């Protein structure tokens, strides 16, 4: 068995073990995740990612280590957009804080599988149809411009095609049934509103993957580096959500920073056949843009910042209204 295959098997065994430990031990009982606990878990995931990065440095060399670090930082930055939308989804459906961790756990597990498929597809396309690189690059530039011009994010579950298809086959209970996704009533299986929220989280991540996968492919096309940097960023997403949910409105310039990063990696992808930007420069640009966005947000706070919830004249609706 080759060393490369052993690396893939070992890494995925590690991921499954960490997920089992998370759900089976640390979060065996549903509870509201406090900021202190979330910050601790965020530190654990970041430390694991940096330790893994050190391992890549010693076994793969400096270039691969810089590619992983740049990819990890890029994916971590783009995941902030996911967090904002997750907040809106939970507010829209009035999901109790007690059950949010379980939704994010299974949502992230599904995201890992979908990202692996997206990565394999993207790399295969680039290997067999090199001109696709220009399509990816143009897509990232357009997405970055749209993100910069976008004023407000809104959630419209009633327009979700997966949800529309789901409601044709499965009845949904009126209220949350604890942290259960399914319940049985009179011999008939019902889905709960918590499953509806999970479906929306999963399909939303597919949309985000359309941005993040081309972005990381602009940094490297090494399947192992692309996959592992994505996985570490996703695994830390849940803890990052609980750590930042209450203060996201403070970083109002961050979306502009993310837009600039998308445009940068799009341009990098478009010109890589003519000039390959050193990976250290890419890392510096991504880190610099994020730092400037955060500093500007703190130095120039938004006046009368609104809470990250639905406005009073448009209150959160029930799942029954969404499903029609």
C-alpha cells in the first residue's frame, strides 16, 4: 500500500474519530453551546490544523505547507459567510439554541461528503479540460463583485427546490420534537421542523461550495492539500459559529474583504498560465485583506447596527408558512 493511500486513509480515520468523539462524548446530551466552550473548541481545531500543517512541512516541504496554510486561511475566511446565513436560518425558523449544535453537526458531516465530490469533480475538469480554469476564474471575479455590491442577505426557504420536493413526500410536525429529526405518530413517520432546517443548511452549503472550491483550486490542485484544508476549515466551522454568532454585526467590512479575496484568487487563476504568483505572496494578500477588513470594522463601527435577526415588521415565520 502506497504512502499516499495511507495518508488518505489515516486522515479520514482521524476525522471520523474526532466527529464520533464530538457527538458521542462531548455533546452526547443536547445543550446550549456557550461562547467560552465555542472559543475553546475553535482553539482546538485551529491548533490541530496548524499541527497538521507542520507535519506537511516536514514530510512534503515548504511549498506544500504554504499551500495548505493559504488554502486553510482562504476557506476559513469564506466560511464566515456561511455563519451569517446560518444565523439567519436559525432566526427565521426560531430554532432553540439547545438544538442548533446537532443541526450544524449533521450539516457539516453532509458538507464534508459534498465537498469531497466537488473537489474531485473540479480537479478532474482542470486535468482534462484546462480551459475550465478561465471559467472558474471569471466566476470568482463576478461572484466577488456581486458580494461587494450586495447590501443585505436574506433567507428565502420557500424558494428552496429541495424543500419543495421534500414536502411532496414527507409530512412535517407542527412543532419541534426535542432534537429529533423524525417521529412516529399512529404508525406514520413524520419529519420535524429540525429536519427542514437541516435540509436548508445542507443545500445552502452546496451554493457556498461553488465559490470555495474554485477559490482553493486557484491556490493548488494537489487533491490531498485541497481536501485536507477544506476539511479542517469545515470541522472548525461549527465552533466558529457559536463563538461569533453574537458579534458578527461588528465585522461589517468583512464581506467587502471576502469580495476582494474572491476577485484576487479569480484574477490569479486567470493569469496563472502566463504568470504563477508565488504562494507566499498569495498567503500575504489573503491574510492582509482579512486583517484590514477586521481592523476597519473595529475602528469604524457601524452606527445603529441592527441585530442579526428578522426585523420587527417581518417576524420569523413558522415552517408551515414556508412549506405552504
